[in-house]
C-alpha cells in the first residue's frame, strides 16, 4: 500500500488560505454511482460494454468536451447528449453530500474564507445541484464545464471563478481541493496550493500516479493529502 505519511505531514503544515476552491463531484458530493449509470446508459446506446464502478473512478476526470471525443470519436456530441439526459433524469433526486462536507462548507463560511466551486461537470447542471442542496449562498461563484474557454486542467475556469472576488492568484494563498489529476494540474496551472481529498480506505484516485504522490507534480513540492473532511475542519479551526 502506498505510504501517505509525508503527504499528511504536508497537510498539517498548511497555512491559512484567503480562499478555497473546491472540486464538486466526489470531493463534496457523492456522484460516482450516478455517473456510472449515465455512462452505461450511453454505452448501451452505442453497443459498448458497460463500465464497472472502478472503471468509472479510474477514468473520469476530464470534462465531457475533452473526454468524450476520445471515447466516442465522431459520435461524441450525440453521446454527450445521451449522457446528459441520462444523468439529469436522476441527479437531483439522488445527489447527496459526502460525510462532513456540509459541515466543512459551513465552517469555512464562519471563518470568513471565500469559497468557490470549479468543476468539470456542465456548468448549468452543477449550479442546479448546488441549488438543490441549498448551499449556493456559501460560494462566491460556481463554474463548470463550458463556462470558460477551456475546462480543467486549464486555469481558465479558475480565473473566471475569481473575477470580482478581489482574490489575487499571484499573491494570495488559495487552496484547490479535489480528488483527481485534473484538480492537481489545474491547481498548479493557476498558482494555487493543490490538496488531494482521498477516498475511504486511504485510497487516492488512480488518475493521480504513485510518482506524483511520492514526489509532487513534476517533482515539485509534496502534495498534501487527507481522507476525511473532519481532518480539514479541525485543521482550519486551529490555523
């Protein structure tokens, strides 16, 4: 099993941020089962083999406009529409917070730290989910796929999210918390501090290589990792 001890030490050394940018899917809310259902509905329409939940976890991190052309080639737009309809048929009834994520959002608000969401989920769908869960008031902005010129890992959605916030990417401490390589790369491209949120059983997304865990992205600083939002709540209260 991969040793995360150095990453968790870096987590404990974090300094108080002026802003926190969150990924949405599987960082604050549990959507892997919903994504799997929508992916497999799409696969079925194209006579393709269904994906296991592990396959979905291991492969989904890019936005639709970046990933679907790789999977479906010239049919990607048709596949995207099938996926969108399948997902939107279930998401608002089924979406739920991950453990302690609502408490985390509220704690950050109490500490007067600005919060943002930058996701590779289609922006309109993202904002509907956030409204459904009644937390839109906690976020300065909520940016999803197709909102900016490019999606994560580009810095474009981060720059769009921060417009009008008085948060300075060059000078302010900004945390970017997410669970996949798209979040890590986006953080570095945006001059933010990447923080990896791991999953149950002390596991990190397989989209993030062992080398990145051990040595940092492009052999940069070791990336902080944590596995329970309670850890982050306690850290923030003591900064």
